[in-house]
C-alpha cells in the first residue's frame, strides 16, 4: 500500500506541474514533450474540461477552403475535397460547415464521404470501398459500395423516403471521424450535434492496394446540391493545408471567352458571360465573374479581325487590394454580324421515332432532340458576305414526341432564325431475347465488378426492342438488381440501373423519371419481379428506355431514361448485366419478330 501511496503522490506532483505549465501565458497542453503515460493523462484531463459532450479533437490544423458551388448547383461527383490519406492504426478528424440549400426538396442533397484505396480518382488501380452519406435512408441509397455493410449504420435521424422533411437538420458545423486505430473495428462518425450517424464495422478494413505493403486508405468529400466550407483537419491532405489568412492571387485562367463578337458590340457586354478561375497562395481557387475583372482588347473593337483580350485582377482572396495584380490573355475575333441564315443542305436524318408505354403515359410535353448531323446552314453578314455556320454555334428547338410533321427553329447567337421540318412516327415494336437466358448465378453472388454481360443485340432505326425477364435480387441494396447497357461504336457505354441511377455521358444527358415513392416497398418486391424493358432507336442519335416492373406485391413500378445520347443510329446495341442479382429472360407475349443478334 505504501508503494501505491508514493506513486499517487508522485503522480499528483506531475499533474500539478503540468497544470502550472499550461496556466502560463502561451502554454499549450498538446505541445508538452512528455512520456506517453503523461501525454495520455493530459489528454484525459483536457477532455474532462469539455462539459458540453462534444469530442475534443487533438492535433487539428486549419484547412480553409470551399467545396461545391455556393449557389447549391453542384451535382454528385462534380466537386471534390482534397485527398486525406489515413494510415492503418490512425484516425482522421475533420471539421467543416455543411451548407444545405434552404429550398432542398430531397434528403440526399448533403454530402458523401468517399473511402478508397491509395490511388487518385480514375487512376490506374483506383478502387472504392464505398460511400457513406450524412443522411440515413435505409430504403434508399444513403450508403453504397462492395465493402460497405449497411447493417453497420446507425443514426438518430432516419428518413423513410428521399422527399421527407428534415434535411435542414443536417446543416451546420459537422465533425467527421474516420477511425482505423481500433484493434478490430473500422469506425466512421458524422455529427453536427443534432444528428449523429455512425458506421461501426466489427473488422478491420481490407487492403485494396496493389502493393500489399501500402495499407493506406484515402478519404474525400463530395457534396450534392450543397456546399462545404472546410475548416480543420488533423491529417495534412495531399497538396497541403490551406490557411485562413488572406492570400494574394498568383495566376488566372479565363473561362467562356466567346470565339466571335459582332462588330459594333460593347466589349464589356460581349464578355459579360465570361469568368476567371483565380488561383491564390496555397493553391486556393475562386471563380471571379466578369463584372469584377478589368477587361480591354488590342487592337480596339472598331474594325473586324482577331483581337487579344487582356484581363486584369487585383484583389486578394478576401477582396482587399492585392500587392501585385495578375494578368491573363485570350484571343477572339470581331466579325461582321449575321444578317440572315438559311438551310442550304438538309440534315442527314429527318425522320424520328418514339414509343409510348405506361412508364411515360403521364409525362407532359414529351420531346425528342433535333439531330443536325449533315446539315449546312449558310449565313449572310452585314457586308453581304456568305459563309457556312458551324452547327455547334447554333441552337435548335426540340421536337414534340407526337406523330406528324414538326418545324424545328434554328437560331444564331444574335437571334437570326431559319427552320427545317422533321417527321415523327411511332416506332415498330419487336422482341429481343438476350443470351444466355439465365444471366448471373441463382444465388445472386455475381456482382458488377465481375463484369458479366449478356450478348449485345442491334436495335435498328425506328424499332423499339422489348425485353421481358424475371429479376431476382439479393435485396441488399437498391442497386442489386438488373442493369441495362447501351453501346454504340467506340463511344463509352451507358449503364442504366434498376433504381433510376447509372453512369456514362448518355445517362448524364438523359431525362430521368426519378426515384420510387417508397424505395423499401419497391426493393422488397423486386426479388421475382416481372420486368419489361423498351429501348427505342429514335434515329436522332438518342435512345429512349422505358421500364415496367411488376413486383411480387402485385404493384407495377415504372421508370424511364429518355434521350440517352452519344448513339450512332446505325449502330445501337443493347445488353444486360447484374449486380448481386440474376435475370431469367423470356419471350414477350406480344413479340412480332426477333432482332438480329451479334
């Protein structure tokens, strides 16, 4: 006992000495160079001072920058934070302000934490563990990925659908923790003091790096319909921290400078749509609108010809006068304004096709895109000169998806118009039976990463391929169902999932029906659902996809992807894939004839 008393006395003196040190002006508990047992005790004492229940974060550094457009216009996977590399047995803490759109209609308009291996996005060998969003919707896509177990998620705020009220509760100062320091657990916590979401996986995260000796993971944030003001991190990101101190501009890149300006135009008005991306000290960037830039042109605007645009910016990151202004240059032409235009060569394709199903029966004012391929528009300028106008410099009205002849209006930048007629007709419905007739394994163990496809079949111009199949799902997530895949030539393929999600440029451009009203009910009904998919070659460089899903609950669920572009009409192919699912194809009862297979 006397030895314990002596230890206690010694320990008390040590703590008193350290307390005295921190009481001095400029003292800092966290900078004391002491044995591990003393440092741990100091941390414990400091945490005990926090009576508000908020976790005290150790070793934080300011890292001040903004992620996402401040007008809330950023879509998912369009804006990214820096990369934060988290070694094994360490913890990453971050603090930031999450700005939620006051008019946000959907619960997913917040942010996602993306967890990957130690490779840049789209780099060779890049792999994702998955994504965890701040909102919690068990029936929706609030977290996903092959290495994310949704049963490990808990939250004190749960949304039943993505239109529930309460998304504003997710905003404010957020603390994020990604903890790899626990011996047998991978832990993620996201909290703003009001809403707390955790992911507690009772195993260490596996190593997805090609080099087994590299056990690092990377984390980055992706906003959607929101923006993030990052504040602090205890791990220095790739590229370094960004301080909150004011910063001088160091370089500037001009955006959206018009290639041509009409003779007689005011320079400031002509350049009103341009902007400049300014890079400041420490690599921080900001987009500056035209009205905050000094703009001039050499030679002047009084005669036609090539001009050099000179743009000057002289403000710091915080808007103070900079010690040294920065300058950027660009070329543009002053041209005689277009007086009139005429279509001198008709488009290569002027007959378009559509198909209507129950999926689009309630869609108002449905349209088709105009295809200008092969068309030549000739302009006459104010001096009487004639020249061909590139189609990329023209805009076109859309085409009603109704049978008949429709006029398409062609418009120049300065408002001159011409027109051309196109014909629209209902497409011919034909059946398609992919092979093999059973795609995937009956235990639903084949995932998207296995890249298992059916054969790809041609869809001829003016035809709508009808494919019928039974969909079987593991029911683990909304994505664990069928995938329709479109290919055309060497263009990137477009993938369309059962849950109205997908990827590829064609998917991005398409008009989508949106999610189901009740994702949980829909998913429960998809294991054994009878699906009919319609894919129309519209002959305008696009494909319309419509889907009817009769669930095991007897209800029919619908969705569509209209105007999937980047398609060559003479070379449109449709195939299927699976992800934690399998498909059994059958012959549609209303089939007329089979399509040629490749």
